[in-house]
């Protein structure tokens, strides 16, 4: 039996038919698979009216192809998982506890590594090895759901903000979202999914046309083209104005309030003037600005070593945005003690001599 995360209901029906089983069991079995976080008990009464032969096959087959290679738990409750894939590649996924004791949020990757070259991000240091398949993305969600269930929490939201650029692997990302959000499978809900991008304008248009109804987050990091091109080299194809225009069109089409992600780097993009310029860019636009104090990764690709601004500078930047009419939030730091910034755990794992051939 192929990995269950590779299937939607239609393809699993075909698989069951090919193996001589009743295809009407497909929806029931897949739902049990998703509800359990990828580890259903096929002998239980949760999956009734299934033949003994099929139960035996499902029990003996490997229904998940990824395994947890490393699990780090932060003092704040953040759990970072390093997953080993079938080919030995590794990706990161993170579970973050909500302020509510019964809920959690997840973050998944879309590629092995990243090609965007963001100078302050660890994911880019080894480049990109390959895209993830839809099933590999779904399995990250299932590992997070299992982790959340073990904590007696409900995984209630998911962001594509891990390793990779989701809009450069859009076919797999949209296929995964359909399985994760669909009420007959993962049942997370479309409005509980957010896709983040550094600003791939054609990808934003394609995501809009997919009509999934998910949220869009834009990793902006600078209000001007000169600074942004230095920090995000892959963004040189499109100006800040072009990227923001695409994000506005997405919001107008979907009705989903957008998010501007802004990583604050001391002495680089955290000045009063840059705060005022950013407030001007989003004036009159219903968008949420999420300020992210930098999580240190050492030297970037350019050799530059960035620093996190002190609390007073972060507060000043947020105040100027607020005074300029922007809705702003400073992200609480999560998982600093478990290398929770994108790419850090994978890079550490590769450097100590594991089997990840793509590092």
C-alpha cells in the first residue's frame, strides 16, 4: 500500500479497487488516518465494516514514509521536529502552543532547503535540494497533529513558513492544503491555513486563482527596494510596490486579511524612517504587520552578522507603525533554545554528520 498521505479519496478508491478491496472504505479509512495523526488503530471499532484482509494489509504496511529524526522541546513548550524522509533528506516542522491550554499552531516546510537566499535565514545556507511532494507536506501536518494530541491540545492552524518558498512548489502545496483543510480528510479548515511568500508575484496570482480561501503572508522585511534586495536577493525581479499590489489583489479576491512579516534587524531595517515608510505603504489597507525580532543564525550568506534590536527599539518601531495607522503585533519569541528559526535544526543535524545527503 502506498503511503496514505499520498492519496485523496478518489485516488485511494482506485488503490483499493486495484488491490481487490471495497473502494467504499476509502473515505472512512483516510478520515481515521488523519484524525489519529497518521497512526490509526485499524483493529479498532473506529474503522468498522472493513475486511480482515484489508485490515491486515493496512496494519502491516508502512502508512507513513517519514520518521522523526530529532525532537527538541523548548522551555516555552515549542516543539521542533526534524523529519527524515524516504530518500534520507530532512525537513523541519514546528508545533507552537497557544495561550489557550487546549490549542496549538503548526508550521510546515515546502522544500528541502531554500533557494531564496534571504541573508538572515538559516534555510538558505545550503541552497535548495528539491521540492517536497504533497504527501510529504501532509505528513508534516500529521506529525504535528500527533504531537498536539499527545499534549491534549487541538492543532487549530497551520502556516507554510518553514523551509522553502511555497509558491515555487505550488502544485504540491495546493494539493496538500486540499487534503489538510478538507472537512472529509484533515478537516483543519481553509481559513486556518496561511501561505507565506517572499513575494513571487506570479505565484500570488496562481494561488489566488486556485480559490482555496487561505490566508496570504508576505515576507517583506524592508519598505524600500534597495534594502530589500540586499536582504532578499530573490526578490529583485519585483519591486516592493509590485509585490504589495499583488497581495492587495489577493486580499480583494479572497476576502482574507493579509499579513506583512517583517524581521527586525538592528541597524539594518529598524530605523524610525523605515517604520514611517512601512506605515505609509500599508496606509488604508486592511493588513496586519507582524514584527519579528531576529533569531540569530550567525553569519548570513553575504558574511554579514545580524543582531536583534533591543526591546526599546522594537517597541519604538511598533509605536511608529501604530501611530501611522497600521495594525501591528510583535511576535513573541518562541523556541530560541531549540533552534526554532527556519533551517537551524536541520543545519545543525547535517553538520554533526548525519545521513542527509542533501546538506
